């Protein structure tokens, strides 16, 4: 990352949320208008999900807001965060077993682990989140410190990273990941997502099936006019009403349905332009 871009990044970190969200809204529409490929993908994905009207069009600007708010979340002053369902986390932590958070590309998915770390991680219940390192070394070096902090650690998408997640669960700590992220070839199965086969990671189910692990579904809602965020938390059983299957394909389909249920709560804030149905990339050397 060039020095001017780095300085610009730090400048945006000091902006108020309302200004960043306004800038992001414009950016989201600019990308939508400038990229026919993105526009076609967005149209197809929203059609598959049955999204229409105002909710559908609002998702264009919301995608840009998700990008524009990142400098503030990573490097800026704290933002207001409310909770809905924090009692579920408290009950899970009281049992001193591992807790697995599953979060789709919905709303502000960067705020959920940070809010958890601020409220619970600083007091002896840290969280480790899975992330894909940037292909650009300079950008990765800039963001690496932002992904670590008091009560918050990050595990890369490598074999060592998966071991890090397993160890955290065995210690009775929390782990978080995005199960609707397309994994490399060989690390997933094809399962329905809004009625169309999507290559779906098996890691989420493997972690959920570890002895004693409790699964919570979470997402961060972006409030209008820069008022902050609300983190919503629900137990798996409250959303799905069925245990997770042992079969990998069945479990992946269940997790996809759980993500659909969360997305249905606020479809305007889902990243419909994400290439969810793309073919998996070849497995890189050292990847998990």
C-alpha cells in the first residue's frame, strides 16, 4: 500500500460514522453503475433470494457502507454498540465450554468480534476469528495489528490457523467465522444456498461438532445516520430447531439455511454482490 493511501486510510479512521456511511453509499452506487459484471451478479443473487423493491435497492448503497466504515472500526475511536441476545453469550460462557459464532456477510460483520472482545474478551473469555490474509504484503502488514487486541486474536486460513481455532475451543474460549465464504477446492461441499448449489466450507460444521461446543448465530446491524450498531445473537436451536447432522453435505446445507434465516432479518444489509456461487480456487500450499 502506497504512503498516500496509508495516510488516507488513517484520515478516514477519524471521520464520523455518518460521513463514512454517506461516502460509502455513494461508492456502492458508483461501483454498481461502473461494473456490468458486479451488476449482473447482484441482480441474479437478489432474484434467487426473492428480494424486491426498496430492500433490494438499498443493498447497493449498504455494500459501499460496509467498506467505508472499516478504517474507523480498525483504527478509529470506539463506536456505539448495542446488544440483542447478550444473555445467550453469558449463559454459554458460564458453562466454560467452547463457543462458536457463525456470521454471514450481513451488516457489519467486522463489528461482531470486536464488540464481543470489548464486552467479554477483556474479562477472560477471548475470541479468535478466522481471516484470509491479504495477497498484498503491505496491506496485510497494516491490517494485522488491527485484527489483534485485548481479548481478540486472528487465525489465518492455514492448517496452523485451524489448529489455533481448535485449541481455542478446547480451552473453552470463543471462535468466530463466516460460513458463507467460499473455501478453496477440497475444503468444502456443494450445498443449496437460496436454492442454488454453492461451494460451502466444511470447517464450520467440523468446529461445531467438537465435544461440548455451543453454536451461536450472530450478526451486526448497521444503524441509520451513523448511530452505531446492534449485535444480534441467537442460539442455533432457536433458529434451526434441529441438531447439526453428522453428514458433511447435510450439515453444510443446514448451516446455509441458518445463514438464510439471519439474512432474512435484514436483507438490505447483505452483500449480494459477493461471488457466493463461484467455483473454488485451487488449494494453495500450506492451506488448511
